């Protein structure tokens, strides 16, 4: 380029002392790195740690892929998209179960227990239920909330209680569940919070 400070004379001077010009890898070079990664690991989910530039490139492709799938302008050409799909590229980084998968877990929980007040001991599902209640509180408070109308309606359709039940009522519900599963309400004291209650 004529406006570049790197004239031919300057380039020659740099090359005369062994200076090596390094250009960023092309899209095809990074794609080949991803192909090699898949051969070695069996998947295209490049981890955050220890993967440096390849992880950054993969994240950029995921964002472009999602823009494309969302009908937005995307720098990802059809040819590149097809190449990524041909190796089983995961366009959405795996972050655990989706909202719909957790919702289905809650539906299954309700079928087995007759309610949606998930007690302690149900780990991720209980955490997810708490998150839905917090999102509802944000919505009711006029704040931005991930709990959109469609999700609220789905939860309402199965009788989801958006307000945290009082702790006593929650423990009583756990006791009812215990009795249903064990045929009695004599909870051993060493059985965690319910036994202590």
C-alpha cells in the first residue's frame, strides 16, 4: 500500500537481518487446526484453557453461526458453514441442559411428586427452580428478566408456584413425599434437613 510506512526499502532492510513477517492464520488454516483437534479429541468443543487462538477462533465461528441461524447478517459464508457442519461443529457452546430440558425434568418431577416445589437434594433442578423464581421477581419488579412470556406460560401450565413457599410448608411437603415413598412419616434424625426439622 502506498500509505504504508513499510516501504520496499524498509522491508528489504528488515529481511536482511532475518526479520520474519508473521501473518495471522487464514480461516482455512484454523479450520484445519479444528479438524486436527477433532481427530485427537473426538469432538469440536475446544476448551477454554490451554487452547489459545484456536478457542478464540472457534468462539468467533460459533457467534457467526448463531447469527446466521438467527437470520441475522453473518460473516460466515455458506461454504464455510458447510465445512463446519461436515465435521460436526457444535454452533452453540455446551453449557449444560437447556431451559427446555430442565423444564421437562420439572414436568417429570411433578408427575412423580404431584407438585413443583423441588426440595433440597435435587441439586441442579432445585437451583433451576430457584432461578425461575428469581427471574419472575425481576419481571414483577419491572426489571429485565430472562423469563419471557412463553416460559412463564409453560411454567404456569404445570402449576408452577412462582413465589417461594415458606420454609415450613416446604419441609411439610418433603415430609409428605417421604411418607409417600416410605409408607411412614418417621424420618431418621440423621437424614439431613428433613430429619432435623
